[in-house]
C-alpha cells in the first residue's frame, strides 16, 4: 500500500525592523521548518501568518500596526511577535482576533502559538531543514547575531526595556553557526548585536574550545576566528570602546574587512551628555587618525540624531565641523522622535519640526560632499567587489568592502555577462557620484 504523506501547514512571515529582528525571524522559520511546516509567500495560501514587528519609534510602530492590519485583512489568522509585542493591549484593542502576541526573542512562545493554531501531523517522511537553517537574505551573505540586549541606558532609546540587558552567545556556538553558513555558500558574514563591542562582558570573556584551540568570548578573538573561515567579515554596531583598537591589526592582516559601523549619534559634548553617551569626540578623532595610519583604506560609517531636545544651532554646527574633521565614509541621519518610555521625552528644549528638517538636510548635504570626494579619489583604483544582482543585459551591481547591504553605496558594473550573484571580483573604478562607484570587472 502506498503511503500518503500528510499535508503540512503553511506559514507566512512578515519581518520588519532591524537586522537583529531579521535574525529572529530566521530562527523562528528554521525551527518551524525543521518540524515539517511549509512556508508560503502568499497570504491566501498560508494557514498562519507571523508578523515580526518593530517598536523602536512611533513611525515604526505604525508601520508594524499597518502590517498586522494587512495580514488580518488578507488572511485573518495572525500571530504577532517582536518588539511591539510588548504593547499587547494596544495591539489587542485594534485587532481583537489576533491568535497570539509575544515579545522580542520569545522563540519558544512563537513556535508554541503556531503549534496551537496549526498543529502538524508528525511524520518521519517530511523533509527537514538544511543544516545551516533558513535565510531571508540572499545566499551569498548572512547576518550573524553574537548577542542580545544592551547594558546602555541612552536617554533616547528603549531597547533595554524591549530586549533586556546584554546576553552574549557562546563563542564556539557562534563559530559553528558561521562555519555552517560559509559551507552553505555564504561569502560575507555581517556581525551584529545591539552593542557588538560589549560582546562577552556578561560571560566574563570565558574561553570555549573551538576545534584545536580555545577562543575567548571577546570581540577581537571572535573576529579572528571568523576571519579564518574564508568569508568577508563585516562588523556592525561597534561602540568605540578602547579595545576596539585591537580590531584594526586584524584588518591590516586581511582577516576582517576594513570597515566599522560605529553609532556615534552626535559630536557635541552637551548633546552627548543629555543622550547619556560618552562625550569623547576629541579622543575619537585622534583614534581615527591612528586607525588610518595602520589601515589607510578603512571605511567608517555612522548614524546621527538631529533635533535632540536641547540641541542648539551651536551644537549642530559643532557636529558639522566634527564631520569635516572625521571624514566618515558613510553617514546616515535621523530626526529625533519621542519614543514612548524614553527618558528624553521629558527633556526641555524641544526642537521644532521645521528646524529638525532643515538640520537634517544640511547634515546629509555635508555627508554627501564628503562621500563624493572620497569616492572620486577611488577612480582608477582596483577594488574587490561582491556581486549582489545582475540585470540579464550585461550589467551587474555589487558592493565593495566599504559598503554594507541596503545601507551603504553600490558598485555598478558594465560588460558583466559572465558574472553571477555571490561572485567576488576585482573591479577597476571608472567613475563615481555622491554614493556609488561605476566600473568594469577585471576578472
């Protein structure tokens, strides 16, 4: 008698917010797929839709609520997770028929809610998930989360209340995950954590056995281990603690990419003080100079908040002057938003919206000027580029060591018929604009 396999329930996923939330979504899907659930990209084909929400700022909350509303309208069987899940009453008031609501990082609760909503018939014949897990990013790059939570108490941020204090992963577990990703085709590992520089502090930098040696739960030791796996290693959310200086020699050795994503947020000492962030902008400039002496091509990116309560025109001009000296390669900016639960909401000196907008435009113009000058200096040079997409008509686009996916610039190539997504090629730069490079592959 021919055995008829059971039909497995299908799960849909809408993932919003930062890369850390994306990793959470991947872990949830990996667990569900390993149990035999199927996945669906269509609302009308899914038995249950998961919505992983963002709850950082009001605009993100509204985007999350809109996504929940769309899932409810198109499917009706919805489970909500993520940062906005901490405001369950608000969600229930708007969508009383939600199946379940969980908070950020509550993987087991999400999976349990799926079990209740769409139970699966156990079968030894159902295919399991690949060893490296399921990914929502392209095959050739992967986010690698090394920790959860944060020990900072910045006055504009509510991340600790959403995700808790710092909880670092074991170094050996991270390296095992990274090794599996690389074996499955990952060419670039993007290391993330709410505060990557603090990795291992809660573990007291304990050592773990990795293959034939011990590896400490320390960002430098971990980065060295990751760099030995043969993929690009890109570090994100790196607070400029003194020990970050130890990463620069690894870049000089070619073990990790000469790229640091550092959330400076501002430069004015008075604003940094109100933000409850270290006001060490002068020492930072000295350190940037030393880093560039060791690795002249190091790419530095950061993001800044404009219009923070109490920010004066003098404070803002200080930031612009600081950027002139810092010469950061990539800069993003945000207009300050009052986030429910943040201490900064009670601060005096609110900056009018029109002033925020005007300062935002001035900062982005300054950043574009610096970026354009830096990119123009690369014309004629040969740079390694990882290919992200091809257009089928001889064109391709990718990223250099100085460009993280979706947040930085790109390298656009001509005569690229022979290139495939995930290839790492040498590109001769022929032109540049404010954000992107243009060239041709030499290999």
